[in-house]
C-alpha cells in the first residue's frame, strides 16, 4: 500500500534536501500546533537537539497561541542559543508557509540576536 504524503510533508522533504544543520550553524526547526509552537536548534551531523523552547514555557495555561507568543518563543530560543554560544543558524520552516506565527517566531529570533 503506497503512502500518500500530505502537502506539508512534500514541502518539508524538499526543504530538508537543501537545509542541514551543523555544530557551527545548527538548524532552527519550528513545529506549530493549534495550542502551541515549538522551536529547536538541531545539529544534524551528531543528530542531537542543542536547545529547545516552546510557548508552553512562557504560558502553560494558554489554550491557543497568537503572533505575540510566537515572537516571544523566538526571543527565548535566541537567548538560550546565545547562552550556549550559538549566534548563527539555518531556518527550517518545516513545510509551513513563512507567514503568521512562523514568520513572527523567525523575526523574534532575529531580534534576540540569532542570524539566519
């Protein structure tokens, strides 16, 4: 039985062909759900997560997430990355459109000092 990929999964595969993280420049991967947004800095060579942040760390009681919370998650991941000694990353939007909460997270990370 063949598996039919969703539109986002097909886009994600195309992005991952071009985007890979290393120890010097890890991959900033974003996952968005209806209730939260998550970000991770990943070293694809060693296959480990270096730093992670989520909207659940900022507000545990939130039932949904908005653009302001996504910006705060971006700033939080940038702060954690700076503390660990990372100032550059490659952005992996994970198949989502660069719009709304994904864009807000990226801009928040840039404001926090992370370079893409």
